[in-house]
C-alpha cells in the first residue's frame, strides 16, 4: 500500500521515465561484466619482426582478482554484445537512481529542502588567519 501512494505522488514525467528505464533494463538479455580489448605482440625473427594477433581479451575483476581470458573469433560477437549489455544496464541503473533521488527530494517539505540545499552548493575556502 505504501508503494502505490508513493508512485501517485511522483510527477507523471518522472514516473514515466522510471518505468521506461525499467522496461529497457528488463529487455537486456545477456550481460557480462568486464572490458574487451584487442592485443597483438611482435617477435623478432632471424631477418624480420613478426606480428601475431590480434587477440581479443575479456578482462574483469572476479573474487578480488583481475581475470583475463582470451576470446576466440567465434565467441567474440556474443561476448562483445554481452559486455555492451552490462554497460548499458549500468547506465540505465544510474539514470534510474538519479530520477528516484530527484523524486525523493521533490516530495520533501520546504524546510528539509532548505536544510539540505547547503550540502549541494560548493563551499568557498575560508581565509586563513595569519
């Protein structure tokens, strides 16, 4: 019951934007955390320098450790789409949180808004007394 009264108090545009973001998040079918990179390496031969690659690597943190895994050419399209899916999800979640925070502040009384407004303004450095 509390949730339904909460959603009614939001402005329609913020409520619609939040709903759209949730729909977009739900439409993401695959996600993999990490970063894809492409590497090559060079080896000096008898008469010339040989370039090997490119090799694609998926780099991510897992269980507190940096984990790198080579991605084969047949896996690359799926892995790239999944990494992009995770990045897209993170951006949508950030925007959703931002809108929810905005809606929360809009529901506050003017006294509370005034009290917390000072935290959002940059403070000027105080002159030092010499």
